[in-house]
């Protein structure tokens, strides 16, 4: 695939995607989101890839959906075209972990894209917000749904209703981001964490992601039962035998992803 809006690379066992519309602060359009879907399809199919990092530029992870394009839309364009969201949930169905490495602005759809990943590493320059209200609309790709789950109702209301931005320190305190990192070390640390994840057993990594995500879809008892059953099933893996044998034999485990 000849990508026009993203750069797709691999770093060892890590898939590395850079959003690449710098002149528009990585504003999201259909072409970009579709390309993201194709890149994820490729990384899903590649047995060698154990984790994916998505990043933007120093100035912006993504400043939201492309306003120039949206400005011309009728209701029918938005509804029938399912503008930028038609491929959005590909991230949700992607079974390997995805880290968003966010520097600069993550606004509107940019914040929603970061929240669609499994965890966010933020540079100390990061700014998160859902400013759609200033444009006469509202978040359309999870801002009113994923943000309250991450930071609670009060802060989600504050951000969506006032359009103010939240800096990295506040975002970490609120639980939106996993780590805050000096900007010049962001990508390095995200790739290192991704490489660590990719060094473990891929089926186990997938089971952990699936089980944590299940907690957002179920009650506690249902979720605990799901986790227990998946835990039991891990004992069918060669990698579980290897991991525990390596511990007992005081050596490093060699996982074979099976
Ligand atoms: C299209 C955008 C853009 C966007 C920035 N640009 N954001 N183009 N869509 N979302 C363009 C600008 O027009 C400008 O192009 C260039 O990027 C640089 O932006 P500036 O505004 O000059 O930079 P700065 O002064 O540093 O301000 C940065 C900013 C501001 C605070 C991020 O650009 C801004 O407020 N952007 C809009 C943020 C926003 O409202 N996002 C939500 C969108 S709605 P030129 O050609 O002039 O140099 C949304 C809904 C999602 O996301 C729904 C999902 C379905």
C-alpha cells in the first residue's frame, strides 16, 4: 500500500505508525483513517508483530477531524458517509495492544483516536481536549463515551462542555494517560514499552487485552468469571509451560507464541 497520510514502519516486533499530515496538524480525514485500518490489518496478520505504537508530530498527535472537509457536509453526507468513523472501530477490533504516543495537541477526533488505543503515553507537551462545542457540534468518535470512562463524569463534562484543554499532568492525575514522559524521549519510551510487551507470549498478551477490555462491557462477577476462564485456558499454552519452567530453572523464558 502506498500510504499518503501515515508512515508505517516496523521496529523489531513493534508496528510503528506515524500520522503524517503535518500542515494540518494531522487533522483526520477518511483517507487517513482508512489507511490506519489497512496498516492495522497488516500488523494483525503479521505473526511477528506483538504490539503497535501510534504517534503524531511534536506539535500535534492530531488536532481533530478535518474541519475544512466537515464544514461543507450536509446531514446526509455525515449520516450516509459515516464520515471518518466508518473505519474507526477497527482499532477496537484490533487484538494486539496499541500504545498512543501523544505529543502536542490531541483534540476532538485526535483525543478520541488516542482514547481508542489501549493506553496513552503523553509527552509533557501534550494537550487533550474535546473542543467540538466551539464548532457547534459534539464529539462523534467516543469523546462523550470513552472520556467519562477514563476520567469520570465531572471532568468529562468540564472538557466537553467548556472546550478547555487538559495538560499532560492533569491527564495523568485524572487517569487518562499511563505515563508522562519528557517530549524528546516520548517515542523512544513508547517503542521500548511496546518491545517489552512484544517480547512476551502473544496469545497471553491478547488474552490480557481482551480481559481488561471485557471489564468495560460487563458487571464484576461476569468479568471475573471471564477472566478465570481465560486464565484456565492459558494452561493449554506451550508458553505457559515455558514461562513457569523458566522461572523454576532460573533462566529467561523463550516464548514461541503458542
Ligand atoms: C483542519 C486544521 C485542524 C483541523 C488545525 N488545522 N486543526 N485543519 N482540521 N481540525 C490547520 C489549521 O487550519 C492551519 O492550517 C494549521 O493546521 C495550523 O493550525 P493553526 O491553527 O495555525 O495552529 P495554532 O495557532 O498553533 O493552533 C493549534 C490548534 C488550532 C489550537 C490545535 O489549530 C485548533 O484549534 N484546531 C482545531 C481543533 C478542533 O476544533 N478540533 C476538533 C475538530 S472536530 P493553515 O492552512 O491555516 O496553515 C472533531 C470531531 C470529531 O474532531 C468527530 C469524529 C467523527
